[in-house]
């Protein structure tokens, strides 16, 4: 089973309007409300791929009820821990020129008892898991090293742990040596405090993560694919040219493909090819964190993994 941790879930509200002018009344042309969070994107894609997948985290209030019900509608298994706080909403304002402005709420404050309840839930769910994926931010009240703690707990039971987060959470998580990370250039620059201006710099950063003890590190190059590093060496992953409809959620879909690859115990090159196919397939869809299985399968032979 793939166990996905979506600890700071949200109701994603997408507003489409002609223009956005500060200080004026705005009328949206269309509104779309969906269950959101990087982990839910991962769980959705892995469910579509046919993997036995379960998502967990804290949910509270009416927003939490909305997410729990709509998760079922997507066919995703969920086993959540209640919180007295209201699960957050995240707003995306999309204008006719293609610009997207996001307003991200911080999330509820998790109490000590709610933190303890999650730890207990996690230990139970770990028994059935083969792979754990931790994605996104943490709500208030949760220590910044919480992902590192969960990683060490998973490793103690022989489970793979994939980490997709940023900032201090990523820095703390790296110390626990997760089996996979996938920071982008901006996240690396914030983490390391140095610019990542070109592909040569990306290669150096991937090697630095390997030196930190990370078994598999991947850095995206956008439409140009990605650079991956592991004990076997450094690799370039090249994807085909596509018509990009919505890149949001492609990174989450890549992580979902990697998780499926770990669950299937695929060879490295096949794992990277599946991850890249999922990330690319997501970009071909209007919906974020969504792929079509037939699209993923059609893309697989078009993706190359070559040693650097």
C-alpha cells in the first residue's frame, strides 16, 4: 500500500475572471471548489494508476467534511484524524491573460492531543504500507521536524519514505535521509542559499543531495525534463514536447509516479520513466493532480533516461 500524508489539506477555490483590480468589486465568471493539497494530488494519481493507496492527515470543520466526502467521490481511500480547527481554503484567481494569483491560508492550529492522535494513527497505518509519501506544508502547532520524525519511524519498520516539501521542513527532513526528494530550483536556492542558474548547477546540487545520504534526488527542468541522481550515477530524464494545458500538479504527479515505481519495485530507469510520464500527463489536462492512465502508458515509450 502507498500511504500518503496530506497534513495541511485545503479546499481549493478557483475563481476565473477577466481581470483582477486591487480595491474594486470583482465578479467571477466561474468558480470551482475541489479537495486540495499536494498529498491529495498524489493519492488521486496513484489511485488512477491502480495502486492500493490511502491518504491521511487532519481534517476539521465544514471544509474538512467537504474534503472527506469528495475524496470518496474520487475513489480515494481516506482515514483522517479530526481537528477542532477549520481546515483551510486556498484561493486561485485566474485572469484572462493567463496569470494566476494564489492566496494560501495557513491552516488550523493542531493541539498536543491531536498531534498524539495522529502519531497513533500513523503507526497503525504503517503496518500495511510499503511506501509513504509526505507532501506539502504543515499546519500550525506541528513541529518543523515532524516529517523527519515520521521518516525515521517508517525506516524503523523497513518502509520507503518519499518527501516533497520545502524550506525548514525540507532541511529538517533531509537529516532523516528520506528515500526520495524532488525540490525545484527555487526550493534549492532557499535551502542552500546559493543560486542555481544553469544545468551544471543543477547537477552539482543533485550530487550534493547524494552526498547528504539521499538515495534518490530529482530536480525538475520543466519542459526539458529533469536531472536525477542515485548510487548508480546521474541521469537525464527527457520528456516529449506536448501541448501544456495546466502545469499545476505536475510535480505532485511526478511524485505519485515515483511512489508507484517504488511500490512496484521497478528498476531505477523504469521508475523515473513512470514518474516523468505522470508529470507530463498531468500537464496535458485542465484539472490539477489528475492523469489519464492511457495517456501515461502512451507517454512511457517516449521518455528517455540517459546516464550523464
